[in-house]
C-alpha cells in the first residue's frame, strides 16, 4: 500500500506524463507555458525586446502544432474499431449457420476454426501469437474459390500464407494482401458467390448439428476419441440418446422447421490438447463425410503438445509430417475386428471443490509446484518425493492430473537431463494404468515424445518409454498414434537383443533382454490393431519374435507369446508361425509352470490350429498331452478357456481325436459342461461336437452323462454356444440310444424352437441337428406333427438369403417328407414353388440337398407336375455337370421322380439329359446307377409310346 501511494503521489496525472502538459487532467498541472519561458531565459539571458518575443511566439506555435497533431492522431485512433475475440466468434458462428452444400441457398461451403481450444480470454491463437494481436485462425471454403486460410487479429482479418503445401505443417503467419475490418468484407472481395448471396439475402439457416462432427478435428479415418475440450462424436451420440433432449429437438423442428437447441459450450479439462488442423482428408473420405455429416468442408489437422524450452513450459504447435500415398492408404481407419476389449469413454472424474480431499492431494499439489518452478535439483527431489506416494491409488493418479502435473511430467521428457526423464517416465508408467490418465497422456502428445525416446542410447530410458507406451496404448487412438509416428518400427528394433543362449549372462546382456521384453510388451498392446499387425510384419518383427520365443526367460516369453497369439488372427502370421518353427516352441512352453505363459501359448495354438498342417504339427511335437493336462486346472478360467479352445480346434483332425480318446479327454470335457463361464462352455461343447463325429466317442459322451447337460444348454442365449451345442446334439443324435435320451429330455422341441432365432448360423446349425433326430426317432412323423406351427416355420425358412440356412432346411425337409402326412402338410404350405425358386443356384452343397428335397416331395399328389410348371426341371439337368458326385446322385434321383411326368421327360430330353445320364449309368455308385437308368428308361418309354401313337 505504501508503494502504491508513493507512485500515485509522484504521478498525479499519468496522461500528462505520457502525452504532455497540454493533456493534464488535474487542475494546476499544466505548466507548459512556464517551462517554455524558463527555457527561453536559459538559452540566452541577453536577448531582449523583439528577439525574445519572436522566440516565445515560435515556441508557442510549435507547441500548438504538436497539440494539433496529437489531437488528430487521437481522433484517428478513436475511429478505428479494434476486433475482439467475442466479435470474431459471433461472426464465425453466424457464417457457420449459413454454410452448406447448396450453392444457391448458402453463402459458404464451410468455415472452421483450426483449433477448438479456447483460452480464458476467448482467443484460439497460441500465446506467442497473441502477443502479436492474433485472435484465431480460420479455414474457409467458399463455393467458387480455393480454400482460404485466414487470420483474425485485433487489427482486422487477412489472408495468411496458409500451411506448408508439402507436409501441411507450420502455418505461415505472414499477411498476403490487405487487412479487412471483418470477415464479411474479406469474403465479399474474395468470393463472387458470397457477395451475390449476401446481397440477395436468399439463403437458409443451417440446423445446428448435434453430432459435433463439424468441430471434430480428427479426420474420418480416426476414432472419435476427441479431446475433452470439445464435444466428441461419442458424446454427441450419447446426448442424442437422451429422451428429454430428443423430444425437445423434435418439437422445435416441428414448430420452426429448424433445430433451436443451443450448442453445448465446450468445457476444457486440461490445459493443452492434442488438436488437429491443416491436413486435408482425401477425396473419398471427404465424400463419405459429406454424406454422413452434411459438411462439404475439408478437414485439417495439427497437434498441440507441450514442450519445455529454457526452463519454461509453453505450448508448441507441431505439424504432422507429410505422408506418402501408401501411408495415407495405410492410415485410413481400420482396426482389428477382434478388438472387443476397447475401452469405453469413461467420464471425466474430478475432485469436487467442496469434497473432503485427502492429504495426499495437497501434498502432490505442492510437489507439482516445485516441478514447475524449481531448478534441476529441486525437480529431481520433487520427482523422487512424488514416487514415494502410492501411485496405484486412483486418488493420487487423478490428483497429479488435476493440478497440472501431467503437462509438467510430459514436458520433462523433452529436457536433456536423463535423470529428469527417468523420474518422469517412472511416474507416468505407474499412473498410466488409469484409463483417464492414458487418454490425457495421449491428448497432451506424450506418446509422440515417448516414441522419440525409443531411439535414445540410454537403455533405461528405452525400457521405461516402451513400458509406458504399453500401458497407454490400450485404446485405438493411442495405438494409431504410435504407428503414425514410426513407433512400431522402433519397437521392433528393440527386440533385436542378439543371441540369447550363446553368450554369458552379464549385466549388459540382462539389460538388453529387459529392453527386448519392454519392446515386446509395447508391441503386445499395439498388436490389437489390424494395421499395427501389418506394420509389425513389414518391420521384420516375425523373425525377431521367433528368436525371442526360444528364450528361457519367462518374463520375456509372456509378452512375446502374447503378441504372437494376438497377431495369429491374421492368415499371414499363422503361416509364418508354422514355417518359422514356432509351433514347437509354443508346445514346449505349454509344459511351463507359469500359468500365464501356458494360457497365452494355448491361445496361440487355438488361433493357429485353423489349418490342418498346424494341427498335425501340434500332434507331432506332443502338444495334445499338455493341453489335456491343463483341463485339470479348472480354477484358472482364462487358462481353461484357452486350453479347451486349443483342444476344440485340434479335434477337427480325426488323428488328433484318436489321441484324445487315449488320453480320456472326453470324460474331462463332459465334466466341464456345468458351472463354467460361457467362454469355457463354447470351447468345451465345440470340442465335444468334433469328437462326436466318431461313433465310439458318442457312446463315451453318453456313458459320461454328457447328453443331459448338452440338452440343457439349448436354452441359452449365447449365439456361439448355441451354434456349437446344436452341432454336438445333432452329432450325438445319430446314435439311437442317444436319440432316446434327447427325445425324453424334449431336446428336439428345443432344437425346433431355435429355428426362430435371428442368427442365421444358429438357424442352420439347428436345422442340421434336426435331420439326424428325425432319422433316428422312433415315431418321427408323429413327433414332428406334435410341434405346433413347426412345419410352417421350417417351410418359411426357404425364404432365407443365407445359403447355409437354405441347405440345412432342404436337408430337414427331405427327412420330414419321408412321412406322407407331413409331406401333405408342407405341400399345403407351398413348399413346391419355394423349392423351385432355388433351383438356379450354383452352390453344390445347396444343390445336393435341394435335389434330395425335390425327390422326396415328388412322392405326393401332383407335385411332379407342379415342379415342371414352376420350371424346376431344366435347371436340375445342369446339376449333372457338377464335379461333386453326391450332387449327381441326388439330382439323378430327383430327375427319376420327375421323369414320371411326360411333360417333364420332354423338358429333360430337350435340355440334353440323356447324354449326361448315360455316362453315369456306369458309375460305381449303385444308387446313382439305378436312378440314372430309371430316368433314361422313363424317357425311352415315352418315346416308344409316341412312336406307337404315330404308327399304330
């Protein structure tokens, strides 16, 4: 207070100090005339009379002229209206509301900010440009000119130099052309269409977009994991699902014809965000965005990260490097379809102001202040002190984020001090287990900095950076960021630690192994993306993983095998795993005592055993025995699911089933049919379904008491489980004794009810299972008729568009039609025209069962004639040209039945059936021989009858 009072007393009139005594605002402060008089006296005390008077007059004139100049300047300055952030934002929002694709009804195609982050003063320009008066930067797309890059400053708006044409990185802030007082004036100069539409005032107000895509700076190839400073697509979708808001929007649309729902003001939760500008999306992607979002503007992107320079923390806008066309194609959004563990957008949890915060929160806040303002020694001490807290607690993790500690920790990664980097990475590694922290690190550009650290010569740094990347890359956007900044290639490079078994174990070798382990750990997280899997393969990761797989270090093997089992969903990886000799190593590690390693090895075999060669290799290397032994570890559900999955796939080969019989695997699998999670049950039932293809195993399943739990599982809702259990029940139903148990448990009715399931795979599997049930039931006809609406249901499935469903239903109809009463019923339901419509198919599996169904349906009434009238005969003749002999047999039987109608014989003869059937008369298949000969005989008898009629 004393200092302020002294300043005010010494400067009673600040205006007079700045502009001169003539502008004094306090009475008595204008001493300009006295000073002029004293000045004249000092210059020459001898001057008198006219000389003194002339000098005085000249000085007064000069002072008056000075006053006039100052007044003119003040008037000119007062006339200049300097732009403010509020004025610019208001004008941009207004222009956005009149933007769109319609050239005649809108003034612009699009107008967008290059940054969605808004500072407290309303500016969007970075701080080091705000000092030059910059408010924000805009990307404007008029209807008739090229894209305009515009800067808005306090002095006005002008066209800037735009972005670098080669790599769309740094913005050229230099002014090109004149400065305009506002955006409308500038656009009138630059766009004729804009000027015309503004003059006509014949344009429509665009409705507010509730999806938030106009301000989504991530391109359409990226996930909607936008920043917390603006509405993301996912947030908008959630908002649109709120009933009250949806009803309000509907009512507004009905009343006014436009959506008046106010746009939600962005609420920043972090200081700096990973925003994007500048990079134009490709043409195809833009067209899709226009269709989906109604926006014709090209989207640009840039990144805002935080860096430390000379001890001060400040945001730095970084441009993204240019990409080749191949890279552009690669970076188009396409993630693994098996990526089911993707994190959901978690709410941004922050401590409430009035909540009782723990003492750790305030202590961490003090430490962050030391990190921000302390020297190198204080920084290291603060980092060490921060590590003393329990960083696994969510309270401590969120405290670091809330008080701005994440920005500082990421800034420290850009320093030259190794100790600071190590301390920061150790903390980031611990707190990045939190999903919100992971997303905040990605938003702040931490992943890009960690990827750069992977090239550091310091091995400790590389290990910590790789481990932190492994923690952060748990969601799609982070994995894509690692790939786009060259992280995959660098991580693959960490795997090259030299030969492991031929060198003595020294501290240096141990450090190399640890680097490789951390690299494999990061690749494991990144490999959940399809494009990252391809990038790992292109970077030469498969041979290095194969070499590391031979290591004896379990800590190394777990991430290596984890990466392999994740990548094994790709055909190229399965082939490489087999050809690189990794199957033997996987089988060897199945015998490990580490259950986590066993689980990942079994999962890898589960995915790789889709190919017969791999299944044979697993058997040759003795892998079936340890897999069966893992069934005893029923407490570990993840291990059990992996082991049963591997057994299921290996059981596809009959040779492996024989070995499973010797190991008593059937009994162990049956014991797992109860009190197990669904992921285990799916694999157990699948394995039993494959094993049940052998008669001996069907008996073993029955003796082990497996039929009742299998039938009980038919009431479940898991689609994959239903597909497998219907297959297993159908396989067991081929045995008469098993069928008796299934019928007693009402299993056929349950199978029939699954025909109503919406999943085509379940429908097809249930229809296939019904076939052996009808064949082996004691009174199949009566059983089928007892199902109310059952026959109508199965006939209606002939309208399905899925060939597997059609084939299975045709097979079921062929069995149902064996009973005359059931055949009459399905005929009344229109089975003949439906079967006739399917005869033009080229699928051999469907052809076979369709021909069988037609042959059976010909046994009733005038169905033969009806098939001929429905033009089903001539397409059947083409079936005889199929390479599948089972199709020949079924077709010949159908033609034999149809040939009993004279008109059908004529149609067959005209289609050239005789020549085809003559070749099949000599077949080794007796059923085919008989049917072919019978059909030819009917045609020949008709010909003889015609000859007798002509020549009696």
